[in-house]
C-alpha cells in the first residue's frame, strides 16, 4: 500500500509567532512521531510552507487578515522545532494562499492508496489541501488525523471536520 503524509504549514509564525496559539505548540511531539513513523516505514512525506512577500498587506488575504506572517526567508517562515530538521530532505511546496496548486499537480502525477494530512490551521489550510488531495486522487483514502491538527478556533475546527467527513475525507481520532 502506497502512503503519503502531508504536513501542512507547521511554521514558527503559526506556532509561536504572529499567528501562534498554544494548541499548535502542543502538536510538535505528535507530529514528530507521525513523521518518524512514515519515514521509518519508507512512506512518502511532503510538506507545505505558507509563503508571503513584503507586499502581503496589499494582497486579498492581507486585507482580510492584516497580520504579516510567514514572510519568505524570515524566522517566522521556518518550520517549527524538530520538524525543521526532520523534514529537511522531504519535498516541500511553497504556497501563497490556503491551498497549494503545486501540491495538487504533484498528486496528479503520483498514485497513493492513502493520503494523510496533519498540521495547521485545520479549518483553513488543512481543509483546503485535503480537498485538493481528494480532487487529485478521488479513489485514494484521504485522512485527517484530528489529534495532529489544530486551530485557534475549536468551533470552526469541528465545523471543518464535519465538512471533511461530508466530502468523504476520513477524520480519525476525533
């Protein structure tokens, strides 16, 4: 069975920086273990990097969320904690919006039986990329591990989980 783990945006600004929140910080040991399990099994692991330029406040996202974050090359843009080293040799996709079209194209070229997503923020970037994964590979089992994602808004996270399940994406450990 061919498996892929997608780690979504586990970057300093979402954990301890300008948009950080305690639930994201608490994910680190769980994400570290999950990534290591995939690497040990010789399964594929990729990750996304929210990436903005100095003109962030002039973008549509910047106008609706006027908090500069994940500015390319900054400390806030870097992967958080041990994942910075653990993911060093994995493929990654920079994205300037919630979902990654580069990840979508990557998934169009590969075939997986199982695609699992973890990371932050569950009700924004995780859900966006899970939907893209489902569009790229409708016959793969798409999984979001509820214990390995986080949001600063628990009510929105629960709504996101409901939407994911309605789209035939499995939310496990809920």
